[in-house]
C-alpha cells in the first residue's frame, strides 16, 4: 500500500517476518527498484526524531568519496601525468 502526504513523501507499508531468532523486512519490488538495491545489498538505518530512515546511502562511503574528490581536484595535473 502506498500513501502520499502533504510533503510529497511516499509511505510504503512493509511486512515484518520472523526468520529464526531475527526479524526480516520484506521490501516490495517497486521500492527495491526505486532504491537501486538487490539481493545481498546493505541498507543503512538512521535514527531520526520520528523513528528510523532506511537508505542505501552509506554516509561513511560518502565521506571517503568527498576526501578522494578533493584530492583529485588538488592533484589533478599530477594524476594526469601519472596516467601517461
């Protein structure tokens, strides 16, 4: 079930299933495609004032990529020479 609210957010109903001693969340195909995730991928849960936000966005990886981008910009000419 999909509901739209005033902030243009989409809310999807997810089912929780017991798997041994753990609980699993079933992600509908439409949501998996939208999130660009597939079997075996990791998701990240971030605690917010209203609960948890689940995302495929890895904040640690994003920080590392920002450092790499700054280095590539700073040493652009050296990297071009090294690539020759």
